[in-house]
C-alpha cells in the first residue's frame, strides 16, 4: 500500500524532471541560435569558426564562409586545415594544450586563391579543463597589406620612374658601404644629371617630361646588373651604386655605356626626342668613406663634367673638391650679396662706325662681394644659371638698365641700352610678361631697349623662339644675336628671326689682323648680315688695325677697350654727356686719348 501510494508521486516527479530538462535544452538551443545570430551580425566582418576536438569545423559564420568563397553551412563537418594552402603551414591550430594564439599567415579560398589573414584562436574547455575544440577569429588582411605596400612605395620609391628614391638609396648605400668596408673592396658612386632636361620640360610640358624620365630610367636599368642600385634623387638627377668595381677603367667603361644609351632618340607621343647625360664619379674608399662624403665628391665631379661641355664624365679629384666648396660658398654668397646690394651694372659704350656717334651701351653685371672681393661674371653667372638664381639677377639687370636708359634719354634721346638675356630666363614661361611689366614700371621707351640672345639659345627651340621674339618685337624692342659665329645657326631659321643685329664674337676680332681665317669669318659674317638687312656690331675692338679692318668692310657698330672699358653707371652718364653729339675722328675717344 505504501508502494502503491508512492507510485503516482514518483511518476509526477519524473515527468517534472523531464519537462525541466526539455525546457533547459530548448533554452540552450535558443541561446545557441542567438549566439550564432550575434556572431553573424558582428560589424567588423571577422570570420568565426568553431572546430571540435578532432579538428572538424562544427560552425562557421557567414563572414567566414563568404571570405573563403563557400556557401553558408558548406564548411560544417570539414577539417579546418582545408582553409590553409598546401605546403604553407596550418591556417588553423588544434593544439590541445595551446592558450590564446595569434599570428599572421596565409589562407586559401575555395577557388584556390591564396590571401593573407590574421588568426586569433582560443581553445574551448569544459569546467574540468578537458579540451573540447577551438574557437578561431579570422581577419582578411588583403586591403591592409595593399595599403602597407602603397605606403612603402610612397615612402621609398619615386612616383614617376618607380625607382628607389633618396630615402631608399641612402639606406642601401649605407649597407653597401658597410659590406664593402668589411670585405675590403671598392665601390663606385655615379651621379647622373640629364643635360638640358629643364628646357625639354618647360617646352614640351611636364607630361612629356615625366615620360622622358621613365624612358631614361628603363634604359639605365637595362644596362645595369641586379646587384647595383639605380635611384632617382628628384628632378633630372639619378644615382647609380656599383658594388663590385672592376677597377677605374671598368667604371669608365660603364659610364661610357650609360652615355651611349642616349645616342638613339626617345620616342614620346610619336615624337623623337634626344637627350644626353653628364656623369660625376666618386670611388670608395679613396674619395670618401661615408655616404655624405661620396655624394659630395660625386656632385663635385658632376659639376666639373657639365662645365666642360656636358655629355661627358669625370672622376673626382681633390682639386674638384676645392672648386665645389667655392661654388657652394659663392652660391650662398650671391643670395646674401643681392640683399646687401653688392651687384652693380657697368656699361660699355657702343659706337656707330659710319656716323661716328655714340649709339648706346651694353649693360654688364659686376659683383663686388664683401666676402670674396671682385668676382668675375665668368665665374658667378654659370653658378647662378645652374642654381636658378639667374632669374633674380636677370630681373635686377633688366630693371636697372631700363632706369639708366630713362635717365640718359633726358639729354640724349635715342640712346639704347643692350641687355644680355640668359637661356634660362628666356625659357621661363612668364618671361614675356616679366619684360612687359618692367618696361611699364620703369617707363623706358621700348625702342631704347635692346635684348641680346646668344646664338645657341635662340637656335635651341627655333620654331617656338620665333614666336617669342616676334612678341618682343611687337613691344617695340630691338633684338640682337650675341656671340655670333660660336654656335650653329640655320640660315633658314635666321632669316625668319625678327632680329635687328648680330654681334661678332670677340674671339674672331682679337686676331683678325694676324689670322686669315678669323678675318675671312668676320668678313663673311658682315656680308651675310647685310644681305639679310641686319646691322653688325663687333665686340672686343682694341686697336687701330682692327678698327680699320671693320670700317673698310662696312661694319656698322663696335665696342671695346679702344673706345672705353666698361664703367659704372654714374661714369657712363658723364661719358654720354661728353660724346653724345661728338662727330669726326674717333682717335680722341680711345682710352689712350
């Protein structure tokens, strides 16, 4: 009776327990579903997998499946190692004793494509510490790696040529020097500068200039061994590091091969463009034992190569070092000297050989430096050209010359002042605007201003220069070609240039009395110019015999020490007042007289 009475109670208790278990299981399923839903909704897009103790995937969220190219649920039941490329190491870890584990590695998509990932794994254990499986979070690192590569490219590679830039060059050069010192061998540093690239860039545009640089970089790279480094410092400057130097003769042969690469034209946008390069060479260890010294020596050698006519190469010497130090000092001194007013204009008179009248003067720039003393234009003008300071000096000369012409015009109307225009000035995009502005600001009569261009400058871009010269001519200025006979002129172009006169270079005048060739050249220039209805001005006249020769050949004008040396503006003003109406014998106008 006791047992019968208790039976219904036990049955009720069992039913109650089963209901509680069923309810608990239902709650676990709901929690698991909510957990899966939460994982799938993670905003970071991380792939999540859960693998069992045998390494089989029991769960993969949508991000994990999509990341690896599988359909939702397709990864379930598969071994976790299928996500790792064959032979690339495990993309998952199933070490039962491992703790938190994090590393970058490679995973593989279903289509076989390998990509970088970052994995973070943690073992799953029960309350007793038994290993049950692994929870792994996977982050696709493709975009991050791409960004890192792009940043590295920006930091260490030139954007135009894709060559190593200055930063990477310095790093490689430090390593190369350390290795060369350890192995007791020589190393060569070649500093290359493209000749006249600035002219090409300004005349053809930066797009063509960039393509030209790319073509140059390709040719240079194809000529070098992989062990060498080719870098672009910027602009038109390249550096080559030769790690295994085959002696000085071998380096010279390499330099010659590099220059020979420019013999063939560069085809840019269907147009054939030509170029050349100057090369300065420094050797380790004799020229320098550190990066800065080698670069400085190679730069000094490069400057020497360019000063000797470009398209050549020079090895460094100690004499070059002294020249380079002075060049740098003069460059800095010029900038300070301009601010201190150390630059002055001198004027050399020009005389008409037919009317025996003073016609004007050539403006000549002089530098009286407080630090260096009197520095000749033959020394400081090329430095100013190379560093771009010529723009400031050129504007100073033009402005001061115009102001003097205005002053002389008050008592000697029609007197002209001739101003030399450098090649870099003329090639400046705003050159015409600058001239027009200075003329307007100074109030000079355009007809009182004569601009002189060297033969090589106007022939450099003959077709384009014709238009620029025509624009200057329309402003009312006189135009002349300076140093005629020292360059190469096309008579076909010459007849189209709107010029008024040509100046026979002093090198032909100096020996025309004793050298029959110089006499023939001078006579031919005078005859040719007159046939083109151009005036002829002779430079460097110093004696009676030279003057007689020029007068007999009907040369129009002359200047030189026979008449007067260059003089400061104040002295020339007095000279103008004295001779502005002088006529007759020229003898009294000579220095001796």
